[in-house]
């Protein structure tokens, strides 16, 4: 896990971790930023220093393929085959948080979710 909004493309023709710009890259960046700006820890860009000390996401967003290459991922498939604009929101450094931590996750992401819905 991490704390970042990841947007298409998740794959590139060379199969390496490099920025892979979609035709709607500016729209995807706007959607991703609308979410991350409302989550202070996400927006600062270094969300998991204990687990990933060198990981940095400017403004809490990343192009999927630039982060790591995912050939055949659902996010890209939906975009290419159904015209669905999908982003992947990583909500925390731990994939399976404890139940007692869930209210904190809600508080950290409530405003982000509302802002994201406003993008419609």
C-alpha cells in the first residue's frame, strides 16, 4: 500500500517504469489532484517514510507506469475499452488496517471523496 492517487496509463510499450501519458492526461491529473489536495498527508508526497523512505509523489499523485508497470491492469482496460475514466486511490501504507483505525481513515478521506464527486 501507499497513500497516492494513481492515474492511467499503468503500462507502457517498453514494459519499464516510465511516464506513460494517456490522451486525457490533463483530465486524469485534475481528478487525481482534486482528491489528493484534500488529504494533507497524501498531498505532501512522502506518505510512508518508515516503509518506503525514497518514495515521493509530487502532490500525492502519480502516473501508474511511472510508479511501476502493470501490464493488462483494469484501470487501463476500462479507459481503453469502455471509455471509463478510472483512478486508483491507495488509502494507506498498510494494506489491511486494524478496525479501530478505520474512523481515522474516514476522517482523512471524507473531504477528498466529496471533492472527487464534485468533479462530475
